[in-house]
C-alpha cells in the first residue's frame, strides 16, 4: 500500500493542486499596474517578485507561454505538473540540483526573446534577498530585470519561511510593476551588485506600495 501511494502520490497531489489553484484563481479580481510598457519591450524579460507572492502571477500569466524555473525536488515535481497545466514552459533546476543546466537553458531562451517569471529569493531563501543566479541570467542574456510587488485582500499568510500568500476566493489582487533594469554584459562585480541591490529594494518598495493600495498598514524597516 505504501509503495503504491508513493508511486501515485505526485500525480494525485499535482492534479488536486492544479484544480484548487484553477478554481480559486478563477474568482480573483486581478488589477495590474504599469505592465503595458513592460510587455512592449523588445527582447528577453525576467519578471521578478518575491517567492511568497507567486500565486497571482501564475493565474494572470497562464496559457501565454511564459517560462518558469522549478526545483528538482518532490515538491518541485508537483509544482511542475501544476505550472505545465497552467500553460507555462518549465525548466527544472535550483541552487542545489541542476542549477548550472537551468541557468544555461534560461539564458538560451531569454536570448530568443522569452519572458520568464522568477522568484529571485527562492526556492529556499533567505526571504526577500535577490540571489546571484538571476543576476548571472540577466548579465549573460541581456534580458531586462522587471521588479514587481504583489498584494491581495483578503488573504491567508502561511507560517513558512516566505510567509506564502494565498488569496481567498473572490479576493482583490494587485500586481504592481516597476521600471526595468539591465545588467551590462561587461559589468564589474561592483556594478552587478549595485543592480542586485536596486532590484531587491524595488521589489520590496513596490510590494509595500501594493500593500498600502490594498488597505494594509505598512511600516518601513
């Protein structure tokens, strides 16, 4: 019985997760700010929002061929099924397993003009800290880095490392995009770090702005 369940568990849970996300997401009222200018940019784009706020983007950008990176883990297997059924292209890999190959594949697609949706502090954190992988991706592909802050009301915040946000059915949701950033191909380490810090601060600023617009009290740290 246990062997049978281990074999079918990923399929069962992935299908269940997909239908739950699809059913709840169909009720969301999503407002998007400042995205028209981003969509009009020529070339590759990397849309960047914090790991704990990814559910709304998965609903809004479904079925248009965007790319995502998902870790090679058991949870990643389930996420892969969900995102593929939502119409995303999936690259498997993370800092722990398959990271170099995932980076190479991502750069190749971005050079073709692809759009990727990335959580630059994921999959294991620390929360709200941009990791080096997305910077290497942007530097070697020439793609734009696009910060985005997300909020929703009402919602539930999980007690996880990323305080994952699950909007409740019929939630009002907001995606707040900022100005795109670029990493010069011949940038020094100091210049890359400056862009990394700018991206980090912009995602957080845009998220705080989105929180205020949704009626939450926000205090700067």
